[in-house]
C-alpha cells in the first residue's frame, strides 16, 4: 500500500469551509472541515452539473452545491433526496492535527 499524502493541518481549513488541491493527472479534490471538526474529501464536482462543491455551503456533514443547491453527503458523496447520483469520495485520516488523504491509486482500488 502506498503512503498517504499529507495535505496540511486542520487549522488550514476554516470550520464549515473547504480547500482544494490538485494531484497530477487527477481531478481536483475538495477537502471539507465541518463545524464539529470532522474532515472529508470528495472529487470537487457535483454529480448534477459538475458544480464546484468547494464553493458550496457546509452544513452538518453535508455541502450544498453552489449551482443548483443539491445537497451532497460528505461521508458518502451521495446526493440527497432520491436517486440523484454520487460524487467520488477520497479516504481521509488524521495523525494528530495533520490531514492525510489516500493516494489516488488507493482510492481507485477501493472504489
């Protein structure tokens, strides 16, 4: 198994906010911090019209897409309210205050 990627500290992401990162050859990733300091990572695209989820409003453990207000569950990437699609998730783990994400090849293998 490949080493996880250290992307910074919890303090680098505001509560109820997001930051984005690009890994060579991969889609942009949005990393979210909830109001209760849980961290989640998703591909930065709504399953509806590919809206940038990182620009949405984080509420609880969900984010509202800024384009059409679809609500996406941060833990599963699933659009809420019926069979609306799913955004790929990226595994996250914490080591102290450091945020680590699964390498893209590991995320693909788990999918």
